[in-house]
């Protein structure tokens, strides 16, 4: 599997979006969100999606000529209309507003409608943790799982992400969808020619399947049965129904090139220092984490990691040895870039280890 330099990859993805007439700041931000996912080991949300977003931009389903706008504002509670813009740009606008208002009021909540798929939610909640805030971000998505006991996909996998500062090198970062697995991992398995584990999906007839293509035509299963289905539906209540936007089957996924997304989000930021001294909170977080790490691990587990640590470790390794990018994904990127008129023959994306100095 090719090892790719993350900085060169980010510049390459940026150039692809620039060739699609995406404004420079948007192109760079979108590229950064995708490469970050690959650095963290979440390749299902990484550069594999470059031309999924690109096709939506080119069709006009995602608009470049709009900006998010505030439609109601009580101070700590806002409603934002994304105007069918790039989901990552809409989410970033919401995060920036939430940080500002949480500093002022102690808490901020933002309801967002008419946005798009924003990639990895952790990319945004992490920013709040770095600012010593607790962050929560939910989104709805196109139908992916059935209601409890059903076999028709009527509910999105509707991820949620939580983040909190720790005072350590790595914030506490939690990010998960409510299907047994993120749908992007089904597409990634198909790209890599891999079978799925049993329990991830049903085919179109409602039977369990390990075939990624059959799973895409069928439905994912919710995590933890009725609990996953119920939590996922609640994320749609927060993101879709509360915002007055689309919900359920009316939300389109990023892999549909020519249909507006309609995705909604819900964001909360809590300024910890407005509730208690920050130093005390960080000390308690560290004590809690230390108790986990001092506890006995299960057989086969070398180290107990808290949420956020696996991604940090993966990023550290990827920066040292390059991002492991499947050859087919790299080929698709190069082919797509060439079709846009970029000179891919001059591109060297391979990771090159820096010589050690003595």
C-alpha cells in the first residue's frame, strides 16, 4: 500500500478543489478535513470522498455562491441556515460562533439547517476542547438503518461527537455513528475488495450479508439493537426536526451527486470556567483517566486508551511513515485530477523519511 506524505496530499486535494473553482479558503479547509480523517485512521471519511464532494459541487447540489446566515439569535441560542453550502464550511461557521457565544454566556447552542455532509465530526468538536470547552455535535444523514425490529432503512446513522479538554497531550474525543459501523467503511471495504463482518448489514431482501455491494443496496444494522436505533432517531430530532430542516428519507448523502443534501446539525459548546475553576476540572479529568489506565486490561489488550488516544497515535505514526492509502483510492485521485487538467506526472506524493541528524 503506498505511503503518502500528508502535507503533499493536503496540497494535492486543495489543488483539485481549486481546479473546480472552489474558493481558496474553502478548498484548503475542505482538504484539511479530509486529510485529518486519514491521519486519524478514519479513512472512510478521508480523501476517498474527494470526488464525492466534487461531484456535488459540479452538479450544483452543493453551492459555492452562498454563505451561512443567522436566522434567529437569542444570544446563547442561535439558528443558522447553511444555504446548501459546503457542510464543512457551515459547521466551521457554527463552531466559531459557538466559541464566541460560550465565552460570553457560558453556554451556546446552535441549530443548523440546509447544510451538507461535514466529514468527521471530531474535527469540529476537537476545536472546542482545545479552547477548554466541552463540545457536542450531532448531524442527521440519509437513511442507513431500520427502526428497531425493521429491515427498511428509514433512519440515518446520524453520528454524534463529544469532546472535552484533559490538560494532557490529547483531549477526550468521542465520535461515532449509530449503525453497527459507519457507512463509509462499507464503501472502503468495497474499494479494498474486503468482506464485511457478520452483523454489520442486511441485503435488500433483509438477510444478513458480508458483501459490501449487497450491504450498500440493502441496509446497515443499528449498533446495540433498539438502543442504537433510538439514539440515532434522537439525533435526527435534534438536527432535522428541531432546525425545521429535512429529516429521515428527505436527507441526501454525499455520494448522491445531484440532489441537495438538506442535512441539519446541532452544536453545543460549554465554557468550563463559567461553571467551575478550569484547573480543578482538568485535574479531575486526569484523575479519571489515570484510574482507567491503572486498571487491569482484558486479555490481548496491551494498553487501555481513552477516546482520542487511538487517533493521536495513528496520526503520530502517519506523520512518521506517511499515510497508508489504498492504491485504488490513489489511482482514482490521480485520474480525477488529470481530468481536471492538473499535471499529475509532476506530482510526487510518496512519503520520504527525513534523514536523521546526529
